[in-house]
């Protein structure tokens, strides 16, 4: 807009509404106990403001719902597929696009083909499903984010950057064991922090000099491109799609969850240039997902995503998106709540280690905070700490690098007054943080334990 007014304007108005269900504190106390103190086990009807994830929870636009009516459910060669493929290639001009039902299906396919015992896959920071799929193939998942990215309080404009010296050293020593290098944009598990174009260029140069392909875990590519536009020298005059295409040109392939930036309730894809690897991937796809022109998706989903991809790179939307996340983060910061800074793109991450310093890592301070936010105000958040990452492949349990609680903001879903309520609840919990108990895990599943583990408060 022409004038610099401060109020954040949602660049849409509301066309269809969903009721929220109010609960009492007593109802929430019994709901969380029944859920084994695991927020994933709650009935979502018992949640008031659901910040568990921004995945698949965004509001679709009028134009996406209209596109759904154009869904063509032909088994092979549907026009919906060709519209989807064209929309993906418009931003990511990789030779092969392989549709999947969500991001982890793309990961499962690529690591089935490229992973295996004795191999090591570096990433700035592996997302939980990415790590699990690398490890399920027998390979090692190694995180090599820059040092600033491992410290919640350090300010850096691109805290998601990969440590290029560590990458160079690894490839110098064992390039033959590295089938692919991944860069996660933005770095979800590291606080939703962006990766700079310069860092992507650097990683690309190192990978290609060693003959190793570079792949993007590109779930939040549009938010990452906005940060590049806002923060990186020489980028402020460029169009967002241009920045995205340059990022794609530096990589050899990508995995994607379309439940993030492209406003899908479901969807994903794998895209790559190598013909031989693509053929192997399609063979796995047919076994596990579906025929190559629909993958795990209905024609109507492909239509919604093709439209969503166009909306995801609109500057008015991205300006609102990033500013409204910062609005929550800045308010918590001003209230003295320790948060990861600078504020990331899709979420605000509370530093539970700093807030609950009386709870040791193996009593899960992040879980303690997440439970308290629900009990106090019906807010559902997500622990990203020792519950999620503590169990090692060798069976031992170690504290995670950070104990974070993620408040993920669904796209175009909550208004500023919902967020003002969240600020009030978090601030109230912070004021009696020292009274919150730690937790012990009383049931632990074998893989991705945070989804279904059960807990008990200690004492
Ligand atoms: C969500 C996500 C995935 C996995 O995608 P799903 O659609 O949930 O399977 C992978 N990587 C990152 C960075 C993500 O945020």
C-alpha cells in the first residue's frame, strides 16, 4: 500500500466460517489426561486455537474451491494432472514431477532409491519425517546447520543456513557415501528460519564440485523467498517467482509437502532432473502411491494445488503472512517470554529450556509447557525437543539441541484477535512457569515416538 500504516491487513475477507467450541478448564484437564498428556491424542473439538501445525490446516481460497470443481478423475492423463505439473514447473522447472499424497511419501520414495546402509545424508536440519525416512533406509541423517542456528537467542538474518565448511569437509572425506545433500527451506525444526540465496549457491557449488546432487526440502519455499526478498542484499527488487526459480536452478531435485505453502489440505511431490533416478522413483511410486499422473492424489486435489501455488507467491499474501507471525513473536518477546529470534516464517518457537529451567531435558520441559498452554487456554502447540528428537538410533536417550515449543500459524485461518488471545494465555502461563511439573514417558512407540507416546506428570 502507498502509505506506511502499521495495522496488518489480512489480504482477504472471510467468506465461510467454522464455529470454535469453547471448553472449561475442568473439561480440558480431563481431556489432556485421557490423551496421556500428548497433544496429538486430543480430539481437535476440544481445542480452541489449534497451533499444532501449519500443515494441511490452511484456509483454501474461493478460487481453490472453484478449481476443485474442475477436478478430472481420469485414472491416467487427466487434465488436472497437466495443470498441476505446469504449475509446479512454472516455479520449479525440474524435468520430472512425481505427485505424492504428502511430503513424507516423496521422502520415502527418494530415500528408498538413494539411501541405504553406510550412506550419510547431510541437511541443514532434518525435519522429523525426513530424519525417520533416512534412518529407515539404514543411512545416517546428519544436521549441519550454522552454529547460530543451534542457539535460540542469537540473531542472524539467515539462521537456517547450512555450515558450508562442514559440508565441504564431509564431501572431501566421503563424497562417495553421500548420495544426496538436502537443504530445508525454511528450516522448520531449527525455528522456521530462512536460508539465504548465497548459502544455497554455496551449497550447490560444493555439491556439484564433488559430483553430489543437491535437493531441496522446499515445503516453505515461498516464505523463504520472501525473507530473501526482504533481507538479502540485491534481492528487494526481484519478483518472488523469479527468486524461487533461481533457487530451483541451483538444485537437482526437491521433495515437497503441498500441505504447507501451496495451501493444500493434502498433497506433495518429488521432482528431479536425473532420468535414471526418476524412473526408479516412479517404480516405487506405482507400488506405494499410484499411477504417475496422480500419485496419491485425486484430480480435484491436483487442481486445488495448482491454484494454491499461484496464490502462495503473491507479495501481498507473503507480506501479511510473515508480518502476522512476527506480530505474535514480537508481542511474546516484549512480554518477556523467551522466543527463538528472529521470528521465523510459519511459527513462533518458545524456548522452553529458558522458560522452564527447573525441568531437566529428560523430563521434557517443552512437553510441560505445551500441556500447560492447553490446560490454561485451550491452545494446542507442538513440542520440538527431546520428546521429538531424544531417542537415538542406538537406543539411548539424549537431550535435544534445543527444547522448543512451536506455535505454528495455519495459513489465512486465524484473525488478529485470536492471536491476541494466544499472547494473553502464553503470558499468563509464563508468569507461573516455575510451578509447572516435568513429565515421564510411560508408553513409547518404536519410531516417531512424539506422535503417540503417553506421559505422566512427575510429582
Ligand atoms: C511437513 C514437512 C515434511 C513432511 O511433509 P508431510 O506432508 O507432513 O508428510 C517434510 N519436511 C518439512 C520441512 C516439513 O515441514
